[in-house]
């Protein structure tokens, strides 16, 4: 584990301590958990892939199971 030092404004740090105490965990654990949750949310909110340019790409092709089998056994 890596150790680091962070400076907080006094009022903000008091709020952090109160929240950690209410959860019955250490301040360090609260900060780690909060940052971890934030990073997980950002990783799951990736932009969806735009596939609209592929719309209709196979429109003129016969891709039924029968046609695929027919071509495979020729």
C-alpha cells in the first residue's frame, strides 16, 4: 500500500471524521472507499459505442442459416 499526505481545510476534515465515525471505520478507510467508488463509477460510465454507421451493412446479403449452410457445403 502507498502512503500519501493530503491537506484538508479544518471544517472539511471535521466532516470527513464525522462521516467515518458514523460508518465505524477509520478516516483512511473512508477516504479509500470513497475514492474507489468514484473511480468504479467513472469506469462504468464509458461512452457507448456508436454503431449507427453500420446500420444496413448486411441489408442486401442473404445471411439466413440455410444460405450459410448451403455455401459451407459447396
